[in-house]
C-alpha cells in the first residue's frame, strides 16, 4: 500500500489558510473593548464600555445596554469625599485642574474616557 503525498501547491494553500486564520483570531481579540488586563466588559456607562476592573474603555465603539443586559455599575467609592461623585459606572465624571475629564475606579485610579 503506497501513500501519496499531496502536491506542494495544496500544502502551500493549506499553510497560507492556517496563517490567515491565526492572524484573524489575533486581530479580533485585540480589537475588543476592555480586552487584556481590563478583564472584559462589565456593562455600559452610557455609550462607554465599563470594564471589569472598574475603568472606562478607550474603545471608539459605542456600548449599548441591550447588548450586555443590564448596565453593570460598581458600588460608589465610600468615604473618599468627591470620589463618590465621579466613580466609574455612575455616569458622572470629574474635571481635573488642567481640564482633564476622568472617573475613579474602585481601586482609586483615574480612568480617562476617549473624546
């Protein structure tokens, strides 16, 4: 019984197809809001994506609550004065002394939305 190897052109075509599939998968993963260390999408804060780490995504895409069910909003930061008024997920933002607009994550870090 003899095994016939596929022609080289078929192998090249299969190899090229595999490379394209892998490249497409990487490109799709990199273009998701709240990807990587942000931990995925928790919900929407208006048109902005609220990430699982409590920050706002810099994505240019618009978030719709119907896409993710109810809008997930973290509990406001307690006992930190003005932090209650601009916690990420509440829909409110603070303005810094030089005009930067931000919200505060549950960890107390500033998250700046894309304009």
